C-alpha cells in the first residue's frame, strides 16, 4: 500500500509573502519555492565584472537597462506565474514597459546565470527551458570553473548554442552593438 504524497503547489502570493518576510532569496518554479544559495566570492566578482562591462556599454549608447540579482522576473500570469532571479539581466530601451517597481513583468532580452555549486542542473535544465518558453532572446551560462561563457540564442525550436567562449576570447552579441566582450576582464580576479 502506498501512502499518498500530496504535492503542495505554492502560489505567486505565497512566494511574495515568504520573500517579504525572509532575508533569504527564493525562486518559484512550477509551484515549488526554491531557496537560492548565497553566491561565492568568485561568483560575485564575475557578476560585478560582467555587469560593469555591460552597464557601461548600455548606458553610453542608451540601449536599455541592466539589472543584477536579486531582481524578480515574473513569467506567465495568474496561478501559473513563475519567478526567477537571474544573476544579471538586460531589457532593451524599447521594452522598458516590462520594468515594474519591484519586478520585471515578462521576459528580459538577456538573462545571465553564473553557475554555482548546487545550481548547475537547474540553470542548465529547468531555467533554460523556462527562459526559452517565455521568449528570452539570449541566455548566457557562465561557468566560473572553466572560465567560459556559453551563448544561447532563441531559435524556432528553443535555444541554439551560438558559441562557447573562454578566458582570452572576445565575443559580440546583437543585443549590444559595438561591444566585443573581453572575457579576460569578465574572469579577472582581485
């Protein structure tokens, strides 16, 4: 005889209540609330470096807005809403209407996830699928151990990997005209 294991589905309102009363970071995926682990110092250095490079370019050319975690990105509507807190994200200027007071209400143009111990499977699996399903144009997966960035662009059947770039490489994205992103600077440690 099996004992039923009722799966409790949490709502967006449950998520908001928890997030408002806790000093921890959470995400909401398919009714499950997931605690986000504290980032490592290497993770934070990479996030700062990449965020600074993108922000300087975006501001100089008035391309849009760059955000860093924690920033809720709400996907979907009603009871099926899901919430991610990407490490970095970019919203083009012409789409700034999705930027709310306390959340991004729809798919950003770019999402960046920096792999951390315990998040790799989710970042490369569920989140990648979620971002593609809701139309995030580019998804960059940063691997601190390999000092590499995988660039995925949305195609007709989900994401297509456009390249894997390592420390020492430079790459360009159509989202950031005129920028050749220097990975030596992204992975520079202090």
